[in-house]
């Protein structure tokens, strides 16, 4: 299993945006199962937040002379 995953988004004009260090944050709560006493299931509540480190490079476009 890799230590980290890096995504690259590439545009047709040659622009590259790299996305690394993706973190997904959410709140998970235990909810009692009414049909099975003593059992619980987990449910995500509230918003899911995603953060990432984004870096971009300018496209190399030939100059018009």
C-alpha cells in the first residue's frame, strides 16, 4: 500500500494541477438498532469536509512572433 497518492489534473492546453495530502473529515455516530437490542450501526452526520494540498503549473504556450 503506498504512503500517499498524488492526483494530477491535466487540461488540453497543457496545464497541470497536482492534488496531494487529501483528508476527508466526517462525524460518525453510533445509532442503536431498534430491531436488535444491544446492536448499533454507524451513521455519518453533518457535512463531510475534504481538504487537499493543491499546486499548479502554468501551461507552456509558444509565443507568437
